[in-house]
């Protein structure tokens, strides 16, 4: 299930999507792309995205202490939301 996200999260998601698309990335890579945000705000944003179904989180194969992130395609998300609303 996919849920809507707040506007402030959407703007940052869009910036990350422009850079990474379907590719996996680390927290550090996201932080580099979102230079103006501190680590805590990025963590909150990732939590919002994950809980809403917009972000997948996995453990790194090289270092299991680290996580790798993959954004879900926004077109697919819109389709899922559309399908969910037509079912109700």
C-alpha cells in the first residue's frame, strides 16, 4: 500500500529521484545530494518515505551495518494510489 507524503518530503524525493532514479544509494550519497539538510532531517524524511511505501531499505552486501536505499518509481506510485482509490 502506498500513501501520500507531505509536500516537504515530496520536494526532496523529487531531487533524489532526479539523481538516482531506480538505482540504489547510501545515506551518505543522499546527504551529499541534499546538502542543505542535516542528518536528522534526512532520517525523518527517509522514515516518512519508507512508511508511505515510497522507499525500499535493504542492508548493504559489503557492510551489513549500513543500509542501501532505493526509491520507488513515482509513476508506479501514482498508479497504485489511483488503483487504491478506485477500489474504495
